[in-house]
């Protein structure tokens, strides 16, 4: 059975500042950001890439964002719609440990959770300006810790199983990673927040590719863009509504 990527829409962050996604661009503009859970089927077992945000109350209380999530976009409902039982998922990949990418790891009790070593180290004690997206403020524990016993760290690029590999893409965060998927027909990289939208990847008159507005190492970020260019695979961004409209990548 050939590999297939399903892009599940599991909520939208309403009126998100565009400049937070497009470095030094569109200040004062806002748009709705798609929260996406990716599911890879057809391999040795089902893989989930990024598990999305917590509930709307959590998003508002801890991050100051309005999360719109109608019933059909609840993670369990979205998985059911494509016939995936959370207990059948063998691997969860977190592209990084920002709250909007890892808050539902515990929905997958049998999965091994793959996170880059550098990301794990940084997430425990991030630099002060980056503490909020890692939920290292106040008394709340980061949601990803609920599945801590399932975590396996990886160091750099690694194969998950034939056709699916991890690609280390530091810059946005120290341990950001993507997932390279070879369906037999096409090659895709689920790029995490290294590439938020197609506009980021396609660039403009100032840059070939546009970084996220938030990063820990711009020099590493540019090397990651070069690495993606060298891979020559089609890019699947992390937060673009066009990705969920496309729905499946084969």
C-alpha cells in the first residue's frame, strides 16, 4: 500500500499577526492560521506528525489567542473521519515543542514520540524571550510532558521506516525537524515551522525563502532552507490553509 499524507484541520488561531509568521513583513496585518495534524498511512504503521494545540480555553488563558475549533475539527473527530484509531498509531513526530505542535501527544497511548535531542534540552530551559511558546511560564506544565514516558530522542537525520525519514531543520528552534515522505510517486517534506506557508517558501523580491518571524538562530535557519532546496522534495508547510484544502498528498 503506497504511503499517503493526510492533512487534518484541527483548529484555527484567529487574527494571528502575520509578521509573526513572515519575518519583517506585513506589520499590522492579521490572518487566521490553520492548525494542522498530519497523518501518514500505508507504511509499517500509522505516523502522526504534530498533534496540535490544547483546547480553546487553554489557548486563550496561556497564550492570548482565540482558537476556533468546531466539533468536526476536534482531533479525535478528524482522525475518525479518515479511519484512524489513535491506539493504532505507532509513531508521533513533533517537528518542535511549541505548544501548537505537541499538545495532544497523549492521545496516542501506544506511540513512540520522536523529538530531536537539541529540542528536548532547549524546551526544558529555553531562553527568556522564547519561554512562552514552550509553556515555561507560570505554574502550568507543558502539555507534551503528559506523554514523556513515550519520548525517544533522536540526533539529526534518521529513518523511521522505509519511505519516511526525519530531517533536522534547526533555526526556528534548535531542534526543529521535518519529515521526508517518499510515496513512490512523489517526495514531500512536512516542514514544520521552518516553512509556515507557501508564501514563506516561495519568497518575494527580498528573499528566496522567508523565515518565520520567530527563531533562535537565523544562520542555522538559512542553512535549513538550503538543505530543503538540496532535497528537491515538494514542501508541505505547517500552517497554510491551502494545505488542508489539498487534504491528501500522494
